[in-house]
C-alpha cells in the first residue's frame, strides 16, 4: 500500500513537471522562458522513463534533449537577439488552436476510457513483471541485430548525417 | 545503513528514504569540504610553481585562508542587477553546484562505497555534466550584461564542442569493460586502462580540462578579454557558488580520470575484501596525483585563443578520437579477456602461477589485449604528434617565422 | 502499481499542449518547441506501451528475450528530434538573416 502511494507521489510530481512545463512553454510570452519551461517538461519526461524502467532512455533524454537540443534552441534564440526581448502575443487563430487541442484531448481520453473499461479491457493495469532496468543489454543487441532493427539504426545515422550537412549548408552565410 | 534502521524498528520504505537522503548529504558534503582544502592546495602549489610563497598568513601554512575568504564573501552585498531575470539569475548558481555534486552519486570510492551503481553510470555523468553547461548559459543570459552574454556564448561553444571528443574517448573504457557501470569499469581494470589506451586517456583529460574551463582553456572567463565572462554580475555567496562549482568540478574530473583510466580504488591489494578504507585512499591518492597535473598545467601554460581552441578540437581531437575508437574497436574484439581460462592457467602453476600470484589472474587475462592496444596506441600517438608538428612547421613557414628545427640543430651543434 | 492509463493520459495532455503551441505561437522557434513537446508525448507513450505490453517477449534457451520495439522506437524518435531541430533552427537562422524576422506569419512570400 505504501509502496503504491510512493509511486503515485513520484508519478504526480513528474506529471506536474511535465504538464506545468508544457503549459509554460506554450504560453510564456518570453521566448527564453519558453525554453526554460521546456527544460522542466523534458526533465519530467526523463523521470517518467525512470519510472518505466528505462534508465538508458532517461539518461539519453537528459543528454540529448536538455544537453543538446535545448542548448541549441537557446543558442538560436540568442543569435536572433533582436527578438529576444520581444513580448510575443499568440496569433489570431489561437482560439481555434486551443479548441482543437481540447477536442483532441477529449477524443483520446474517450478512446482510453472505452479501451480500458468493459468486460475485456484492452489496456492492462499491471506492467510486465519480467522487465527490469537490466534490459540495457537487450536494447543494445536489438539495435544491431540483423533480425531486428539494424536497418532502421543505420538509416537513422544516415538521417543524422544528412541533417547535419543540411543544417550547415542552410545556415552558412553566402560568400 | 538502511538495514540498521529497519532492525531498530523503522518502517522499511522510510528507512530506505532516510538512508538515501543521508548518503546524498554525506557525499555532497564530502565534495564541499574537500574544496576548502583544495583551494588552499591549489594556491600554495601555484605559488610554488611561480616562485612565490602563496598564502601564509592565516593559520599554519595559511591553511585557514579559505575560511577568511569565505567570511569575506559571506559579508559582501548580495546584488541582483536591475533588468536581470531575477528567478533565473538566482537559480543559475544553485544549478551549477547541484549539477557537479550530482556526479558524486556514481563515483565508486571503493568496491562497496558508491552512491548508486547505475548500469548507465558513464552516460549519467555525461548527462549531469551537461547541466553545468546549462547553468553557465542561464547565468550569462539572465545577468542582462553584454560581457556575461559573450562569456556564455564562448562557454557554450567550447563546452558543446569538447563534449564530442570526450564522449568518443569515454566509449573506449566502456568498450573494454563491456559495461557502462562505473563499478564494472573499475573491476575490469586489472591493468589500468592508461597503460592500455593512453591516447583515450589523454583525449579524455584534455577535453575534461576544457569542460571545466581550466587553463589553458580558461578563456571562458578571460579577465583580460571579457572581464570574467558569465559570472561578472554575481557577487557574494552567489559568486562563491560558481567558484566552488569550478573547484569541485576540477577535482571531479581528476576522480573520473582516476576511476576510468587509472584503475579507481584498485592497486596494491586494495581490491581485496577487508581493505575498504585503503581502496578509498588509493582512489584519493590517484586523484590528487592527477590534480597535481591539472594545477601544474594551470600555473604554467598561457591561455589560448578561442579560434585556436575550436580548431584544436575540431581539426585534431575529434578526428583523433574517431580513429582511436575505430582502432580500439577492431583490435579489442579478438582479445576479449577470458578470466576463467586465466584462473585455470594460474592454478596450473609455473610462470603463469607466479605472475598470477603477484598481479592476480585478471592481469594475465587482460595482458594480450593490453599489449596489442598499447602498441597500436603508441603508433597512433607518434603519427598524431608528427602531424601536429608538420602543421606547426607549415604555419610558421606561412608566417615567415624561423623553423624550430634549425634552432634545435644549432643548439645541438653548439653543445 | 500504476495503470497504463495514467501514463497515456499524461502523454495525451502533453501532446495537446504541444499541438496548441504549434497552432497558436507566432515565433518559429516556439513552434519548434511545440513540436519537441509532441515528440516527447509520443516517446512517453512508446515507452509506456513497451513497459506494459511488450510484444516479442519470449523465453529462449539463453534466458528471457525481451522485445525491444518500444525502446528502440523511442531511440529513433530521439534521432529524428535531433535532426529536426538542427535543420529547423538552421532554417530559422537563415530566415532571420534574410528577412530580420522569426515570426512565422511574416515569412509569406510564397503567398503571392
């Protein structure tokens, strides 16, 4: 019982991080603050990964998202410095955006409720017990196993390479 | 600890939480207390190197100098500049210290003392280290000061670039040990990795120096160029936190180098059970030895220019670390140590038995791989330094300066 | 133990927040951040489904072989996110250089 409470407590804490950070990102007028809210949100997601017994993904989340992607975003914000202090208002269609988001959320929750109630619920309430944090080796093998994900893995690395070259070509100044 | 509390009638969950919290407090206070000593050590050392005496007024040998400084910093006015982003400005120093202290969680002080033996330990400390980068960014931006922003720009550009060779060289011990857990990496070092892959150790050390912003890479806070950079607006205790973070980080990189490449708590029988405390002192001794090197570099080398720093990284360190990774990858695979076979060999006696008795069976198991990799590393090192030398000569020729070679030849001739 | 629904609902909420950010923000960088939020929501779902419903888990001779589809997909999402943000920010900086703006609505030459 107590262990359950502890889990709910940690879950709630990270949920507050994720949702609070998300709302901050979406609504903050100051672009730099948006990026900081985004960090909080991403940190909460890393916490979720730990809760879900995927410590590798949690570490990668902090390393790649917070350490690289957000730093890159902040760098871009600083490079477009003239607009940094700009108080930005949402655009004219924000009300439709809000409605659309609420409707989408409603539909998803409805789907979840339908799927998890009734005589034969589709969604389990118990995790698979055999999976523990020691699945790291399996993940490593899965990514290079010919029968599993080696082709997507190589394609992903090519994509990264292409993106890097593309970014440099786009952003470099004309000579 | 947790067991003791449970035995004395505590609730199991609560005992676990209390024990973890206490462990965290002990670990982080160890880091904080250590810097009081290490600041004194560094000043004294730099003083000696530069033919000065160093602090010698407060207490015996100036040992209490740090406390005096602390008192001074505590009584200074705590300023938040007008126009600064208040919350971010106040949060940045905390993040800087917390990010560094969090690294202590995965450092194995001996075979039992480790905060959390994560199976992604190496990745964890790289990830946590990137939080320190973030702290610098926040400080630089929120100060509302041009120099602070410039300093933050420099810092981020440098830190992000030097993370590339650092991670590439980190992959080598991970590959050799076959694990990302810090404890497993230490256990895999019957032969310390510095004797197996010295090139990786060197790249790791250099990129970590850059990560801390120590001389010769201290242009993040170059006083003469950008008047201290990102922390220019900070005063009093907030400045002290940045200062402390820098010193802890400097020592943490020494501990990490010791753990990853110098065999951690192993050596002189420290690995045997019953010598827990000795393992801790072994690690500390190794770390302080590395720290001496850091201090020596700091007090002797001049600051390099930012474009040189970036060029050195992207044109030399990154290609070298990629080549190094590939070489180790292909050469280490056929020589994966077979500990069971080595034990059997030692049990047979003879020469193997003798060596096994002195160095342990793991030494024999890792010997073939170590020899092969060491030879490859030495070749790689010679080629790399030759390339650097050629490049330097070409640069000198372009600038119309005299080559080093004739000078050296002339010096030899005159002898 | 926490039910799978809890994670899915948080994921859905985060996805919708990200969607709102993409639809309502005018700044191109903020739109990119909204996309990051949506990708993270997807990642939460992928890992949660992996934890609760892993397909391909089987007992083999060498022990339990755990299917890794969810975590592998999440790793690929990381790659895509990194690529997307690199190219996206390069575009933003390029646009800023040429037109002195990062407001998505002001970049409307294609309209005419």
